[in-house]
C-alpha cells in the first residue's frame, strides 16, 4: 500500500494540539512538508518543536493566523502560497447550552470557526489543485453531525455542514484527480475531553465507563479514541492509496452511529 507523501505540501488548520497535531505529525511521518497552523506564533512554534522531537527528520513550517477571520485566512495563504493537501481541522466546541439559550452571536461564531474557515481556505487552494490535476482535501467533522448533542445543537449543525460542504465541493471535481472527503471522529482524547476528565475528579477509566453508559451508550468500542487513530484515517485519505475514495464521509467513531450506511 502506497502511503508515501514525499514531495507533497500539506496545510493542517488548527494543528497545534489534539487531532490536528496528530494529523500534522502523521503527514510529516509519511514524508510531506507540513505547514502547522494556529492562532499564535508561540503555539505554532511549540507544536513544531513537538513534531521535530518525535520525528527529527520532519519537514515542518509555521503558518500562524486566525482562520476564523477573512484577514487571518489571507495571511495564511500568503505564507503558504501552494499546497497539495489541505486538512480543514480547525473547529470549536466552546458553548454548552440549551437550544433556547443559544444566542445569535453564538450561532454565528460557531459557523465562522467550524464552517467558514474550511470554505475560505478551500476556495483559496482549490483552483491550483484542479490545474495541477492532483490534490487531497479532508474536512474533519464529528459524529455529532449525525447524532446531535442536545447541549450543543449549534455544534452538531456546523459539523453536519462540514460533511455537506465536502460532498458539494467533490461534486465540482468530477474526473479531476482532486479528492474531497470528510472524516467523522467520535469522542477523542484531545485537549477538550482530557480537560473535562480532569475537572470531573475521576480517572479516565471511571469517566469513560459513565460516559459510555449514559451519554453514548451505542458505542461498540466503549472507549475514547486516540488522536492518532483519527490521524491514521486522514493520512490514508491523503495518500496515493486512497485515489478511489472521493466525496465520502468516513467514520472513526467506534461504532457509536447505529445505522450501517
């Protein structure tokens, strides 16, 4: 199986921690030149140091900028003029409220971060991929897109939009050798979840036992995923081996979603 990405240039949005950092590390390990993105230079430089510590030969570069704004997106695209691989990973889970308490501003913020970041940055790089006749674009969605959490309805809606946007863009790329897909992680041991576990005062095992009994009882794995498990699927989708996968939404959610298709 050919997973070699030597000579390819990748940009991973929101890649200073969690799933994004794992994806950046995985792409670098496969040989890609990876641009790491985050809101501040300090966080980006720290992430690059972590990647180089794990992979001394990695080719990684900084691309700081707040992609939740049009100005930030323009800054990043000036820094990174051309990519072969684009991972739209940047996302937010910043408000847990009942539907009636969610404000217009909270809805707008969720869409700016979780939807419009991917729209803007994909719009910038898509023409050059089409012209070259090769490219990989992956949107990182969530099982919350299909099993909407009542405490974060706006988050679930925004993640459903990721899947729809990815499929819609794919429809414009018939026969182009540019593939666009989305991935659907489940609960993953990234920074948000590890913080909630720490705040609960429970061990990870205790927290997981209660979570999968009461919050996600349909899980087949009955455990949280690692960020590397999600990254493995993304790296595969970016590789030559995945050339036949286009316009798909692929799951790495541990069997939480009960429908088979």
